[in-house]
């Protein structure tokens, strides 16, 4: 919590010291505005996504771009797995892609894409601490109140991700998420990236158990 990253409409990425309240680094390389940012778990790298359809990986040590990933649409969300093994990218066309995080090289390999797409830009991608469960979410449309969805994925086999839970019909401005009859932890999904590790683990416990039970039922049915 000592560093803060910001992305700007001037296409730059800046890193600030929270304690000193001053700018520490500025990264330039995108040619359109920045949409999303994520520090690697080790703190060595900063990942940025932009309207230029690129995801850039910046070295906090050298201040240089370590490499980049090109996508087919505006990059609207990005996250990194705890072991820095994977980068997950959500895009403006509703798709989610998983790449290897090869920090020693400038190339990042596409490992897989989630089979189902959201109806609007993906604004949230977040790993559970276990690393085998991924949550994705999209923003709703002002013209359609049933387009906002939260999907929970089993990505233990990254080449064959499985949808475990899907929740929608949440966009009603007159009702809270709790009033919609959804589990209370769903209301915290928007805060995943801002939660402390303890809160994150507490949030994930019920969902993770549900996913494990569903995975066990699926495996049992296959064996039978």
C-alpha cells in the first residue's frame, strides 16, 4: 500500500509514493488513454491496458516496458495471478483472455480464452487467492437492465475453463444487490481490487466451496 498507480487521458501511466505524496515514475508508450492498471503480486511489474488495444508490462526497477500484448478490442480490465504466472485481460467486446506471464521475455503466450462472452465490456477480472478460480464482470447497458453479469470460472485447466456460477439481473437502480436476493458477498465483487487480503479471502470462501462442490459433482458424473 505504499505505491499508487494512475492512468491518464494523456496516455501516460504514473506511479506515486503515498507516503511522500510525490510522483516516482512515469511510463509512456500507449497512444490512447489508459483504461485499467494492475501491479504484479511481487510488486516488480505494473500492467496497463489502454484504448489502443494494447496491454503493456512495465518494469518498476528499470522504468522501461518489459513487453506488450496486442488484443482485438479496447482493453477494459486486467489482473495478474498471485504467482505472476498468468495475465488475464478483459476487453470491450465482452471477451476474456488468459496469457502466460513470462517476465524474462518480451513475448506473452495466449493460453486460452473463456468460452462465454459478456454482452458489454468486461470491467472486472479477479483471481481468488487459490489461483484456480477467476471472477469476471461487465457493466450494464443503460438500454437493457439485464446485461450486467458476474461469472465465476474454474480455470485450473486453463485450456478448458469451466463456468461454475453465473449471476445477472443485478442492474436495478432502485434496489441494492442484497435486495435482489443475491448472496451478500456478491455486493463486494466491485471492491475486489481494493479489498485487503483478509477481506478477499473471506469473500472467496463461500464461492470457492460452491465451485469445489460443483467440480466434484462433475467429476463424479464423468466417472459413472
